């Protein structure tokens, strides 16, 4: 469908400006110039620009059809796809593939997220390499903390957390869970009851499954839905990416969340491109700072 840059640009123009081309500086209407590079011109502020100006595509030297191919691969890979695989598939350098994937991940960001409601599960996990020759607590302290909130039959939220204190957990609950949630389900980790209090969740709505007692399902009370999200994440880390830095962990979580929440949408690829032409520029210097 998109074998040339011209075809790619036509789609990006429609996605970025569905009501007609606007100047990215002054937001006034612009006209297309008679050039081979599909330049647009705004007479109000005397500015020339293209459809990729001020987006994650900004200043790219890579053909747009390779951007489209990478976006499709990222969308279709349930457990993600590595930069090494993109390098082999597209025939580009590893640095180009790595930067390309991170720019697409940066666009996979939903700013107007709806609040989770109904039955919401919350859980925490630790990710990182094995720490041989060290005690269990020391090994856990060296790992990164990931928090998940998942609405049954609905969306999911991933967070790279600094700690699992009640105040931290309460912050994620208040920012992502509706005040009139039906039920909050967690395991028996000690911070959760205090987090519910701080977040304004009625204790009667908080259901606990006691993993320490060997109980994992009690009727409808369980955290298996949240743990399934962690299972998907860890298969991505171990089976696809193999190694990710703590610095960029949030980006990988963002990609997993974006793709999972749109898993049943037929326009996942187009919707991702729509985010890419509205997301801000991500320079290599800022990414590696």
C-alpha cells in the first residue's frame, strides 16, 4: 500500500491535517508549493515546511517506507521486536534501528487516558538480571520496580516506580483509577491498604487475595489478570529485547501498554502513525543524554 515516499507522505498529510494543511508555527492555512519535495508555504509567517516538520520524523534521512515498515512490525509484534531484528530486516545500522524504534515508542503515548473503572487489579513486580552470590533482599533492591493497574475487560497501565511505598502506590491510583471504582483487587502486600486510604478508596471496595497463605483464586477475587500483563512484559524482555536499561524501561512499558490497549483495533497501524505525526521531536542527543 505504501511502496514509495510519495504514498507515505499522502497518508501522513491526511492524518496530520484532516481539515486542511495548517502552519505548525501560526496555525493558519497553508498552500502546497509546486516542488518535488512536497513543500508547504504559509504566507502569514513566511514559513516553508513539510508534513514531517516538528514530528518524530523530523530531519530523518531514512526513506518513509522504512519508517512505515518498522511501525507495522512494532504494532504486530505482541511481545515487541528488537532493534537487532529491525537492523536485519531493513538493512540499516544498529544505531539507526535503535533510534528509529525509540522515536516510534516516544509517539506511543496517550495523553488523554480514560480513568479505569469497574474491577481493577493492581500488582507489582521486579525486573532485572539475576544477582548471583547475593541475598534475596539485596538482589531485589538491585532490580527495577514495575507497577501495573489493569481493568478487567479493559485497559492497562504500566509504571516504572521508584519504590512500593503507600504514597507512591496511592499516587498511581488517584491519577488512573476512577473514584467510583467498583472493586480494587490486590495481593496481601502490606502497602496496599494504606495506599487505598490515601487514594480515597473505600476499604470495603478493596479485596485482597492472600498469596502468602498459598491462595491465588477465591471466586472472583484474584490478581491473575494483572499477572498476565507481567508475564507478557517479561517474555518481551527475556525473549525479544534480552537486555534493556533502567533509563529506557519506561519507554518499553509505554510501547507494551499502547499496543495492548489497542490489541482489538483494526486501525492500530494507522492510529500509531497518527500519533507519530502529532508527537514532538525526539533528538538523538536528548534520547542519549
